[in-house]
C-alpha cells in the first residue's frame, strides 16, 4: 500500500466499530485520571494507580491494533484484558530498551560539551546576585552555554527520531511474532526499517505528525466547551489518534 492508501484506511478504521471505539475511549479517559489532583493523598494515589493500569491496557491494545493491521484484517480487535495487560507490560520494557540508549548518549554529550557545568555556573551567579541581576552573568558564559545546549539538543533530536523509527519497527515485530525478544532486537528492527524503506518511514512520520497536529487542534477547540469539553476531547481525539498511529504503522510494516 502507498502512504495515501495507508492513511485513508487508518482514518476510516477507528469508526468502523463504534462499540469497540467507545470501550477503548473509556480506557483512554481512565489513563488521564493521574493528571487530576483533588488535594487528598489517598484519592490522588488511587487515581494514579487507575491511570497507570489504564495506560498499560492502552499500550497493550495498541499491539492488538498493530497485529490486526499486519495481518491485513479490517476488524477492530476485541479488548482481552489478560492479553492486553501482558502486551502492555511488554511495551513498557520495549520503550525502555529503545530509548535508554539515546538518553545515555545525550547525557554523556551534555557532560562532554560542558552544558551541566555552564548551567551550574550560571545558577551560581543567580544565587549570588539574584535573578534581577542576571545581567551580571558574563556574556561569554551565556554564549558557551547556548552553544553547548544547541549541540546537545540537535543530537538529541536526531537520535530520538532515529530510535523512534526503530522503536515502531520493534512494536511491529512484537505484534507480529508475539515475542518481546523479537521486538527488542534492535539490529533486526534496523533491518526491517531498511526493508520498509527509510524514505517511506519518514514520509509516514511527517504525515502522521501533520494529522496529529490537526486532530489536537480540533481537540483544543472541543476542550473549550465548559465542564465536559476536556472529557469529550480526551474520549474522541486521543482514542482516534491512538487507533490511527497503530493501524498506520502496522499497515506500513505489513508490506515487507
């Protein structure tokens, strides 16, 4: 399938079964409860636990959606709690495996470029003279910090993009082989990325970002509705975006 067909399918897919869409929508709403605070430690703690469990379920269901796409099935999968929670926990491990490497590299680079040292030195000036006397900080120190920060952020961005592409190949491998070891095999994920086509994956990512931006924009307007706007936006927009991401990457991978 070309990218146009992939996204046409992915945009229609979420609303092909509104019952299953609604069930997943409730899970997505529950996963957002952790962001609420009622000023009561017990209630807030319960909400965090509910949110965490729902997040695990949503990640696991993403694997089910991806697997369905790889198998070229048009049916939205049922939400099997046991399987979904297990797959969700695998997704957590998978995320750590793929993103720990670029994170470590960026931290090492920040030390190597002196970024942390510059920040500490600037904070020392602010503590000594106060924020209102920020002009006391030497210009060369500020420029050095900005240069180090720019280099670190640029490398961080490039690494995160590369490893995000690899991560989604890992997600597809986990869905296809139902194996965490297969999903976490970064060299094999890199080979799959090459098979899919780096250009196709970049095109997929660009189109996906544009669509997510548009849907989030719509969600922002819905969120302006008093009292229920945020809930409606979370239920509709977040759920729709999740379906679209996992469906589209599954279809992209299905061609290899």
